[in-house]
C-alpha cells in the first residue's frame, strides 16, 4: 500500500480534495521512480475514476511536466484492479473490475510476476485488506499538514494494527516516507 497522508492520517480532505499534497522536483523524481516499480495498482471506485479521468490524458499532454507524462504513461499501461460495489464496468485499458474482495484472488494478483501491487487511496479498500491480512507493506508519505478532518486511511479497524518500521526517508519539503510491515 502506498499513500500520501496528512499528519493526522487523512488521505483526502473532507470533500475528497488532495490539493494539500506537498509536491516539488524532489517529490516528482521520487514519484517517477516509485511508479516504475509498480506491478499494478489497486483502487476503490472514487480513486479509480479520479485517476482514469486524469492520467491517460496527462501521458500525452505537452502542457504537463515530463515527470507527469512519464507517470501518466506508466499508470495508463500497467495492470489495474478496481473494487467497487456500484461500478458496472471499467473501460480503462488493463483494468479488472471486482465487486468484492476475495482473498484468494488478491493472493493470485500478488503472485503475478513484476513489481508489487499497490493500493492508492480508498480507505475502505485499505481497511478491508488490512483486516484480511492481505497487505504486506505500508508506505505512508506523510505531508507536514494537519487537515483536522477528512477521509481516514483506515477508518475503524476491528483490531489494532501493529507495525514494524522498515525504512524512512525525509524530503526537503518536509514530507517523510515511512515504510512499515505488519507484525503478527
């Protein structure tokens, strides 16, 4: 799982906005590097629709930065999975649509060759997969901002989640990348 979050644990503002993300050249270089390492992306409906409406166009838009075009191309072409109980079809290339999280299917996705499957956004999907023990690593890019309210990364979990810190990286703009694995 990889997500940008506020210091108080929100991945989006109350209205779903993400305009508070701290982005600069160092972050853009990191984002290109990270995106290239992905084997696929897992979304909930809202994040999927947001990405689908932006990234395919960004891949070929000369007004976008070179980094955004590169990220757009990568995201547009890699495997994508969307979990939604309301979406009837997913037309974005290389996208599979599932209406529920089946642990056996998720395990098959994780075993495919290539880079890691990464969850973007969707507190609901993160929470459900956390409760099912399907997430091997959590990467939080903590932005130095307190939103006060917003969309929680986890929502109410059924049990406490204990994590072991694997790595940390501090960016010049104040962002901190924290990488954890769940402990048993």
